C-alpha cells in the first residue's frame, strides 16, 4: 500500500473519528536537513500500529512531534482527533508513552518512582494512587522488585518500569519506542501479550521497532520510513500483497528447470536448498503453466509452490537496508 493508505474505498480520507493519529505533510528540518519530509500518517483507532525503518529514517523524530516534545517545521498533526501541539493539555492525559528509553530516579525504588511520576500528573487521583501503582507493577511483572532501587534494575527491568509508568492511568493511545529493548525472551512474550490485551481493551498501540518478528506477531497495521519519507503504510495483509508473489520449484534437475524459467521470462535464484529455485511470479503467468512447461522439458518436478512476498523482502526493497528479524 502506498503512503496514501488510510483512504476509504470511495477515495476519501478515513473519517477523522476513526484515526488515533493523523499527520499531513509533516516536515521537520534540522540545519537545512529534512529529517522528516512530507509524512502523511493514518493510524486507525484500536489498531496495533508498527512504525518501521532503519536507524536515522525519522521514526523517533516523528514520535517526538506527535507527543509535543519537538515542534514541526510545517504540516499538521492530530492525536485522538485534536490538533497538536495546540491541544496538548487535553490530549496528553489520554496518551501513555515510552520514548528513547525509560527515565527513572536511580536511588528511589520502582514503587517510589511510580508514586512520584503519578503525583506529577495533575489529573491523577491521590486517593487511588497506591492501588494504581500496584496494579501497574503487577501488569508488567515487577511486583517482586517493586521495593528494589531503580539503579539496581537490569535494562529489561528498567524497560518494564517505563511501561508501568505509561500504564498508570487508562490510555486511549500508547506510544512505545522499542518496547522490548533489553528484555529476555520471556519478557518479550509478556510485553507482546500486554500489547494485545491493551488493544483488546480498545487502546490504540503505536509501536516503533526494528524487529520484524515482533511486528508480524503483534501488529495489525504498519508504516515504513526511509530517509525521512513514508514509503508504505496499511494493514499487514495489504503490505504483504504489495510484495508480489513468488514461485518455488523443487527438482533434482536444477539446471534444466532454470533454463525453462528463463525461457518463460522469469529470473530464477537458488534458494537455501540445493534442489530449490525461487522466482518472482508476474500476475499474467499461471503456476500451472510453469508446471506444464517443466514437465514438457522432462524436468523431474518434486514440487511447485506459490507464495506471497514476505514483509522482510518488502522492507528491504523499500528501504534498501535489512532489518533484524529475530525476536
């Protein structure tokens, strides 16, 4: 899907009330360099939205503008249907965020940190503060370390504490920058489960990450940044569809099969298996036609399979760079 994703089937932009975040022609210039250049984001309410791109692509700069931490050079931003930065006082109490790593007071305990963070929120109710802090600690799996000082926390524990801070009050939008950074596999699974449970409760979760496995397992929608530009966005199914189809041929007669595929206008490449060829499949070429030509050429066919392009293939094609795919 193109950067204009977010439009309805009649060609109009998705109704404003259906978007948790919308930007229009968003630009941020640092010393004549455009860190963000004409970005039109459309984040559906209730989605888990993955924000992807190589380092330096403009992801964190965009997030900082969404939260009012940095001013835009030009363009428009709406968060939860309200203009930013004009309505920040109204919007921010409904937004939880973990950006550029968690901050904490190192010589206070985890519990004391959250009590202090909550007290700094003018909209919080002091009568229920301790209960809410206890609930947030439990939700991120930090109850056992609640009374340990934050400087003794591991990186993963500090990340959990930052998540707990973001969850001290009910949120309509949660913005998470690399939320699984420093977490072990079990912690990563717990954060993934937490994100899903928040989305099930109606919270929109905006996740910036470089881990494709995480995005594929937890997100419903995604956007891809490259050099300050938004190069694709949409649902994961829409993004996969733009990656095109591939045909995989398994045969002991690899050389003969490759010659047949070339004759059909394809560009075969060897896959990991010694008996496997893969080629991009154009829309006007049927896989059964390929099979028939292989059989006609006396190629011994062990299997022919058609698949969609992977997100990894799409992102590499869009950005020119690889992504980490391991969780």
